[in-house]
C-alpha cells in the first residue's frame, strides 16, 4: 500500500475544489471531478484546508488513505 502525498495533489490548500485545488483535476478530461465530489457530499466551495478529514478521504487525497 502506498500513501498519497497531499502536497503533490493539492498545490494551494487555500483554494477550493471549484477553484482548482486538486492539481490532477485540471487536466483535460477530469473537469467533471468537482461535480462527482459534490455528488458524494463533499463541499467544493470551501478552501481545501477547511474540508473535514472525511471529505478529504472521500477524494482519496488524505495521507491516511492507501492507494494500491
């Protein structure tokens, strides 16, 4: 199991998901991810730093979440 490095995925934690906090989601074809996040109940209009641990875990970008 590998840990996800938040710093590599979230370059500016003061940004919201809607404003591009999650770097890989800025790539072509990933622009629907904020809508998917909202469907899972993640607030996309608050700064990344204000998201709960549960919200970050749902996005797979919390260091405690394993990636296989």
